[in-house]
C-alpha cells in the first residue's frame, strides 16, 4: 500500500527534513507553500526512511533534534517543521 510522508512547517526546517528523509524510492510532490509529500511504495519503506532521516539529523544537528521529537509511529519534529506518515493521503 502506498504511504505518504508529509512535511509541513517553516521553510528552513522543511528543507532539512526533506533532505534527511528523501530516498531514491520515493516520489517528491510539492503541495504548496514549501510543503512536500514524499510518496513511498510501502509503509515499511516510509518508516525506514523516517528512521534513517532521524538518525541523520540526530548525528548532524543534535541541538534541534532530541529523542522526544521522534515517534516510531511516524513523525519527526525539527525546529518548527513536522514530517509525519499518512496512509492513503491525497492532497
């Protein structure tokens, strides 16, 4: 089942999350106002990309990303931006 990660918030945080999460197996879609949707073929691929993105941010910018800002159920908060998993998302 296709799964979408939506990235919403402020411009700088959105770009940081987009660069951290985006992989070769997703399709990037601009949903307006510097918000993005990353469409993955499976939920497993989306969750893996979120985890890898969180690890990347944690390693490179620990002052913005703390453990309470990641949810294994599908969300990352970075500064004033949020990436979260949505199933069957149509925007």
